[in-house]
C-alpha cells in the first residue's frame, strides 16, 4: 500500500484535480505540485477566479449556455441572426462551433441526447423549450448540430418530427469527406453519405 | 516433403508480407512473463495438453479488436495469483514497419481497469479498432468445429469476424445497430415511450441494419470469388455460401435506400409483436450463413465431421487470401489443433497452402511429428521448454 507523501489538504487537492476530465491520478499530482510551487502566480489567481465563477456563473434560461449573465452573451448579442437556431447536445459543442466562428446564429443546448439505455427521455432534455422558442421567436431555420452517434441521430430525428408542424426549415450538419481528407482512405459509409450530401460547386 | 522459403507468398501476389517479429506477455493466463523473438515463417507450437499453447494463440488474437479467440471476459485472461492486470506486446515485421503494439488491462488506483487499453508505438490509441489499420488476425479453433450444426448466432459471429477483417468499420456498424435495437426494446418494454421516439430510433436501426447486411453481402460475394479460385474437389472442398436474412435477401433486388424504408416500416408495424415477444423479431441480428459442400451439393451440417472441418479450413484459407488481397498485407493466421485431425495428405496440402500464402500461421499440436514436413519452412517451439 502506498503511503501518503503530503498532508490531507494537499491530498484533497490532488483528489479533486484527478476528477477533472483528462487528468488521471498522476497528472493530478503533477498539476497540484505545479500549483503549489507557483502559489502567487497561479494558485491564488486560480482560487480567486474559481470563487468568482462560483458566485456568478449561471445557466442561460433561454438557450442553456453557461455564462455570467442571463440571458447569456450570445442570446443578448443583437448582431446575431435571431431567426437561425443551432441545436447542440451540450455547451462544449456550442463552444466548438463558436471557435470555428462560421455562424452568426443563436444556440439551443439540449443537455444531452435521447438514450433509453441510460434512462434519458424527451422530458430530461430541453426539447419542449426548443419547440416553444422556435414558435415564439419566429425562427426560420433550425440547424441540428448533434453528434453522428446512434443517440445523436435519434435525437435529431425526434426533434425533426416535433418541429414538423411549424413553418421552419430543419437542416443538419453534412456528413462526409473531412477537410484535408483523401477519398481513397474513406470507408464506404462515409463516401455514400458524402455523395448524398453533395453540394453545387 | 519439405517446403522452402522460396515458396513463401506465391499465392497472395501483390500483398506485402507482415509478421510478428516479437511477442511479449505479462501476467497473461499461465505466463507470468514471456518474450519470444520471431521471424516471418509460420510458427509451430507443440507440447502436452495444458502447457499453454492455445494461450499463446489467444494472446496473438488480442492483436485484433474484441475479446480474442476464446471470447473470454477480459478479467479472466489475467494470470491467477497476479494483480489482475495483463499485457500482450508485439512488434510487427515486414510491411508492419516495426510498429510496436501493446494491449491489455492496466492496473488503476482501484484495481484492474474495465476496458482494454491499446498503445501503438507507445502512444495511447483511442480504441482497439485502430489495430485493424496495422494488421489483421484470422483464426480457427476446435471450438468452431460445431459451427455448421450449432446455433445461427455462432455462424453470424463467425461471419461478422470475417467481414471485420476485410472491412474495419463493420464492428462499429454492428455495435450501432445493436445499441439502437437494445434502446428500442427498452422503449417497447416501458410502454410509456412516445411514437416519435420509437420512429426516431427505428430510423437508426434501419440505417445501420441495412449497412450491416450490405457489408455482409459484399464480404460473402468476395469470399465466394476467393473460394472459386481453388480446386473445387481439392483437399479442402469448395464451400457454397449463402446469406439467409430478410435484409440480406431484400438487397438482392432493391437499392439499399428502398430496403431501409421497408425495414423501417416493418419495425413500425411490428411494435406490438416485438413488445409481446420482448425482443425484435426481424433484422440482421437474426441472419444466418448457409454453407453447402459444393462438390457433393450437400448442406455442411449433414456432412461428416471430417468434411465439416475440411470445409471450414477451406473457408478460413480463402478468407486469409482475400484479406491479403484487400488489405495489401498478409494476415496472421491462428490454427489451433488443426493438424492432428487431418490425414497426412491434407496436412501436407494445408502446409503448402500456408507457405504459399506467405502469412505467419501459428499452429499448435501435442506432437511434433505432424509438423516435420514443414522442416525449416517453419519455426518450431516446444512448449514450455523453448519459451
């Protein structure tokens, strides 16, 4: 059995850091040591930033994004097209799309995907809120930016069905050749999806 | 007869030879630690029952995705008396470009981890599917002797492994279909799910189910072509293969999109029956591979035990040739206890074919005598003395 090399306060810090995504016990130990050794430059400002985050971070009541204001910065941005809504599974996907910077739209965060095996049903996701929002905000296009997994696509299909009666165009992200990809290396499923989703040149 | 190195690889044409140049085990079955240096020739392992010959073949089978040739639970593979972790390491020679593979169960802070890890050139890989980019492993074990008389699920699993070796994405499709099907079964059992949700999940089942059926059909057609290249009445009789399944049959006369629509419709109308049965009553999870002894025009299940074994060997060898041709690299072929049940003529023919394929075939037997014809064309190890 390994012996503790530091006091319980430091062990607690390591234990908490190890719960972060991408950090195992060893990297958590390294991160903790780094924080302790850079106390003034890193540990103190990080602690202050976290305290502020605890106090001020809220979930946007309109789209489900996280921010320090409600409505969030994106929902409050008047330059964004209010008639285009991008539906994502979670906030990480919203951030990924924002990093790409290709959309000037607003978002709707579902909070997951339909998964009978995990006990997640329509009532556990913000699908009703999406339908209400589409009606109330006169949205003309909904872009389903969900993952190409069984659960993601099932959810996309379900939402499409729920929006069927509304005057809104529903589109989804294209599936096919990745940027920089070579056709020779693609499997038949991806190739046939790319052919089906072909666009005018 | 002695086979020579000059004969290696005659039958696979343009495929580059790939072999294991080193194999290492740690806490794997009865091996606490083992390190084996190898060259490109076939590997013959001989020794008494229980010495650990099949364990070595099983270790090599973990160089492909899945649960290995015994379909064991990962925890059961760990050496008794060990800490629950285990590892198989290998270096690929020839077309394998010296790639170093490491796979197994690591020891986490709370005991052995649940999922098998893979490292390629000491870098973690996302999934064991990545193995298929480097090598293909095919096998034949005594447990498969009853394949033609056993349940359809065994033949379906055998077929899906054949497809996976020629089409690495097949595993993902099968998993996606099964996940969607399990989800639908759960929804039906709950009685509460709304119809939109069922429709959405059935669309996923239809999309992946038809993709599974199409991949199986293509593989069986290619395999039939590879079998047709061999002598129909040779030592390993030609098998005639046919797929029996609603989707596979429907794809004979209709485009995939039409079959997908029809299957989606069939699932929607079959909800009541499926709910009553507690399972999905139609789909590629019920398909079967029908095998006929072509020269005799007799169903494989009705053939003698020896003929069934010969048919199976013929299919596995044709498949190895097909994998080599399609992937451009010779597969590793694992043949457990295969020589003992063949007469000397068939045995000699098997060795000639394996050497002709140029693949590193791993064979086991209790006695060295049946393998003497291979001479220096193979590398021989007595288990456990030479390890």
